């Protein structure tokens, strides 16, 4: 009996020591500092819970097409990163029919290679992701049209467009987006005339039939604003590969991303290339490849494009 107890205590000590080392390594690798001892204790507990969840997922999903792992968000709960409510995009839009029959579409497309996609942003804890992605798709459209990639001001959109408003409709009323340098940070109050917009758009199109073939047609012209269910642990700790999770919803989305391309793996898996706003340390240098053709996690549920 005493021998079993000793063995248990030894093993417990090894696990505790390993966990403490993981925590110290995490803080060092990601330059983590906390305001108080209480805050650090809270974050450490969340970190340890997340590490266990990551290891459980790896053990129970040995054949997953993607990898999960510890990243800079491991001291955060997913509720701190995504919206708790379903997102609705009530856009005044046109519906473009599926024109695949009349187009010879390439097997892959990546707007990043054409110099029209801005660097990955970091929205922080539940930042205004709609504002970020809306600005990004407008930036890209302008870059495609002019050959000049200009960073747009997300801060102006956050100040002037309430979260409950239609972000594209609001930007249109503001006469477009300003340069980030002209309105670099939020002020807490709307100052629409603080800067002069450098670009606008003529219309917003919204996908009505959840048809990913239509998305493939649209993206030949410019990037897409897409909603997705990002509430799963597997999404928060995505590292690389083709993402799909049967636990996520196809009808309810709580996050948005810029869809910048698509492709196909050597094994034949089709995927979308999406730019997230959780920093370049997340995923594949800030991007995620999502399984294409199955409305994975609602990726075809809320889709918009500016033109």
C-alpha cells in the first residue's frame, strides 16, 4: 500500500513539474506578462486546462487532417476570442448566379502571391472582427484595381460603426475607408472627417444559396468576407493542415475572416485559404486552410464581396 502511494506521489510530482515547465516555457516564448499574481494564477489555470484539452484531442483524433498545439492563445478561453451571439449580415446585395459553366476556373488561386493582401492583424480579445475583415476586403479590391496596396484604418470603422450595425453599409455612409496612417487608433468617438477616404466600393454582393462553386467564381475577382463557427477548441489551437471539425455548426457563425484563395492537396483534399486576425503566430502564419465543398463550420453561410 505504501509503495503504491509513493509511486503515485512520484508520478504526480513529475506531472506537476512538467506542467510548471510548460507554463514557464509558454510565458517565455510568447513574452507573457500579467498585471497581478491573481491574474497570472487565473491564466495559468486556463493554460493547464487547455493543454490537457489539446492532448486529449490529439489522442482521440489520431487521423485528423490538421494539427493542434500550444500557441500564444493558450492562456485564453475561446469565449474571449469569438462572439457569443450568432452573426447576421443584412447586406443590400445582388445575387450572382453560378457561372461555372461559362468560366474555365484554375485549380488553385492565392491572392497573397499577387501582392494584394495586407499583413495579418491581431484583433486582441474580442476585437471588432467585422471591422477588420471589412477593411481588408476593401483594401484588397483597391489593390487589385490600382496595383497599390494601402493599409486601411480599422480604427475609424470601429469608432464610427456600432457592432450591431451593418459594417459595409456604415462604411459606404462614411464614403469609404481612410489610410491607417491618417486615423491610426481608436478615440472612443466617431470623427468621420478626421481623415479623407482613399477608396470606396460600389456594391456589396451576398451569397444566398451556400454554394461553394459560386464562391469559387466570385473569388476570381477579389477576396471574400466570410463567417465561420470558430467556437471549437480545435480552431483556437489550429497549427497546420486542412481544418474540419464535425462538432462545429454549419448554420451559426461567431467569427469572420478574409477568404483569399483556394487549392488542393497532393492527396486530393480541396481547401479554402482564410486569413484570420489572431496574429501571425496563430495557425499557418496567421492563416488557416479549411476543407472546401462541405460548408465546413458554416464557411458558406455568410459570404460577402465588395465590387
